[in-house]
C-alpha cells in the first residue's frame, strides 16, 4: 500500500460484473500502459450509506482503505476516506447546485483543499443530453470526461481523464504527490461510481 500512497500516476478501470461495481487500480508505465495491481475496489450494494472498500488483491480478503458516506442516501452527502484501521484520511463531497450544469466536487485532505470540476462545459452539457436518450445506459457514453482538482493557490493537485474504451477507464495523475494516492484513488473511483448521484 505504501507504493499507492506516494504514486504520481495510476489507472482506474471498471471491471464488468453483473451485481457490483468493481474497479482495478494499477500502476502505469512511462507509455501509460497499465502495470502492477495496486488495489481492487468494490462498491457495496443495497446499503443505506454508500460505501466502497479497497482491497490489496483480487481475493478481496484484506481491506486496505475505503470511503463511506456520512449520511444516508443523500445527493449532497459527504464521504470520508478511511484507512484500514478506520482513521479518516480525507473527505469529499459533490457540490449538488454547481453540478446541475458542470459536475463539481470538493476534496479536503491534510494540507489540501481542492475543487474538482469537469474541464469542458460543452462535454458536461452533452453528457446531460445523452442521459435523456432512451437506452443510453446500455451503451458506453461517447464522451471523454476530464476532471481537474485545483487547490486554493491555483495548483493542480489531481487530474482524472476518462480514456476511450468500452469499459470505464481513467488515467489519474497526482502532480508532485501532494495528495495521498489512497485519497486520489478513492476520489477517482467516486467520480465514476457516484457521478449520477
């Protein structure tokens, strides 16, 4: 887990499963190709509070960190990122009002307060129109969705870029490792798993 904590670039890929949202977090090489497995995330279903647990490997026996909603079924819920012992590493929440037109998130971690929003207002509007198309959820959205998280001084602390693929795949960067990679991985998974909420 130490490798993930200080990582500057990794990939998040959604695995196709019937009953749960599952994601792989992998290191990437210098050409951006996925490499070694860093963690596997799984979203719990049918719970009153949204929760995603990250495990050390595919066996999903050893939880290493997680994020969990503070409130029950709330579109404006705040989520805590927790280490394996349940200590809070960070928190994030979706800005519901601003997200009506352009998805916006607030991320708070030690020494970091950042706001993340969709880079392109045009893509944000096109995505909302796409969601109105009948059967749209049966097909991958044809949009590249990019998020930049910028701190109060204007520095980018994290980016998430959805690549072109049949399944959801994101390239994530944490410039200068100013943010714990576990927090970045939790935020990147949340951008996919919770985006529609």
